[in-house]
C-alpha cells in the first residue's frame, strides 16, 4: 500500500463547495419565500427573483475564483503533512510533522476537515472527492498509529 498521498484543491471540475451549495440553496429558498409573500403570493415573479439571485451569485463566485486563483496543494508523507496555499501573488507553505498531530476530524459529506496539533493550531483540509477523504483518513490513521 502506498504511504504517500498528494492532492490539489480545487480540482479541475470544481464550481462550488458542498457546504457553500447547502447555504446557497437555503438562501434561494428564503429569497423565493420572501418574494412569494411580498408579491401577494405570485409564484412566477418569485421564481424569477430566485433565478436572478442564483445567477448573480454564480457569476460573482466564478469571477472571484478567476481573480483570486486560489490553489491548495497537500502532500502527506509518513513524517509530515505539507500544505502549500497560493492566491494571486501570495504563497504560504506549512509543514506539519505527524508527531505533532493531536487529532484530526474529517467530514465525508462536505469533503473537508482539519488536523489539530499539540500547540492548538488547526490546519484546514479540503478535498475534491470522497475517495480522497477515505485515502487520507486511512493513511493518517496508519501514520498516527505508529506513534
């Protein structure tokens, strides 16, 4: 079995994070309900307002992604976890020794999580697929069990 694992976030087919999608759906429902009751229970104009809201949100989200050019590269080895965060013209590199990891928390539903160190610092993790979460989890458990 492989002892190293690397991935990059966001992937090529990334549009919106899952947790962001849940929040957008909630906001769209609120826009629809308030428009529906504000326009004397007319469903068609409320639907139009909701579609316009979603369109504006998605266009702005896409523009922010294009402008910021945010990329995070993760590399897990038996000794450490390397995190390289890049935005526009700023790069931040972190190297977290696995011996300093206190615990980790992952969510397969929203494809994210964190690694907490003994110093109390949390390092956020973002994944593109459930397969990446599962592979990271098995490797981190295997490496932490060696301690």
